[in-house]
C-alpha cells in the first residue's frame, strides 16, 4: 500500500513527485518536467565544482621508496637468464627509444647484458635492419649504434614531418672538408687554403654544432684550433674520422661527378629516324665513299691552285723583262 499526496494511505494513491522523477530517470523514461522548469527550480550550478579542490599526488615517489628489483646487480642477474632472441629484442627496444647513438658500454649500463652478447645481438640486428630491406636501418655512427630511416624513404618521411632536407652551401662544405681532413686547424690556415675570409662560415658551422673549438696553438698570438664534433659524424653517418674517403677515393668521386655533369650537358637526343639511318650499314659505306670523293676533289683543287701559281709566276717573269733598245730607219745609232 502506498501513501498519497495528502499523506493518507490508499490503494490507488499516486506516488510523490520526487519518487516519480527518480524512477523515470533510473528507468530511462521521459521526465514529466522540461529542462527549463528544472533549471528554474534548481538554478545555475558552478562551472566546475573541482576548480577549488587541490589535486592529490597519485604517483609514487621513487626517491622515498627505491625499487630494489631494478638495481644494476639484479638487472645483471636477470639478464643472464635471457635467451639470445630475448637479448636481441631488448637491445632493439633500447636503441629504438635512444635519441643518439649508443655504444656497447652504454648498452651494457642500460641492460646489464654481457658485452659479447650485446655485440652478437647488434650483428644480428644489422642483418635484419639493413639498407633496402627494412624501413628502419641500423647504422654504426659516431662510435655507437643508432636506428635511422631508410634513405630510400627519406622523401616520404620528410613530407610527413613537413621538414626540409638539410643542405649545406658550397662554402660551408669546402670549409668543413678542410677542417675534417686538416684538424686541428686555425682560421688563418683555412683562409690561406680557400683564399677568402671564412669567419662567417666558421661561425655558422659552430652554431650548427658541426665544428667546435679544440683549444689554442702554442705560438705567437695563440690562434684558436678548430675540429669536427660528434654531430658531424652523425650528420654524415660516419663511424669515425677514419671512415672519411681517402684522397684517391675523392678524386675518383670527383671524376664520377664530372662524367655525370658531362652526360647531363649533352644535347637532346636526335629526332626520330636519325638513329635508324646511322645504324644502317649502307649509310656508313656511302659516308666513306663521299669522304673519299671529297678528298679526291680537294687534291684536284690543290693541283689546280698550284698550276695557277705557276702560270702567274711565268706571266710575271714575262711582264718584268726590260724593253728592247730603240732603232731608227737608218739603223742603230753609233755610240
């Protein structure tokens, strides 16, 4: 039995308004009141009821409760139980999140895995992630190992990242090459080789962290010595300075570039039909016959020129003879 609105109990008494609203809301049915009527009774509420509440710390303080399970000794003991495949995946994960090339010692400090096992894993990974096979290639650069995108996919990666390719001017490349091969080198030595002022270019290379100051030379004036940086090795994907091309390789590369330039500078290909004409064996024979006829005509022309020269010389000798002595009717005058 329910209680009616007037407080009396009856069989058909209607339930209170609060109970109707709660039941309808809970059951998902329509409310008998509109949103405007509800807003007029309740009034506008606060924008965010948590604005004045301070947030509580939900992350555990690592300094207060150090995790002994991840200590280096525990890590070394755990790494000894890893299989070769698991070691390879661990090294791959660490290299993937690294922002710079990592050496074998750095990988050992991070994983606790034996250095020999790390070297074996790196060899396996370099075979899996190699140029032309994988989109991520493992390079040995700057004395360490680093994952890099496949050079053949560079155009697509740059388009996605919306970055321009990094290109150096010819002056910067020349200055950087002199420093790389002659380091430590001073600014006067650079300018003596290039023949121009290198101050602005040198400053730009230092700002790009491709060149650094190594110290000062012990001589008059104590000039500053410049050399390349680790970023230089990363920029050009070099393991170390010994990976720089030798002078002989440089000359061969220059000759190769010269051949490419000469090939690109050649005129446009001949019109259609010319290639077929030149490849005709009869055309070659006709060209040889015409060449022989041209040579014969040239010889005849030379002989005609020589005959004309001889005729000219004879005519000149006749015209240049002295006139005969004058004679009268009676005969020559006595001397």
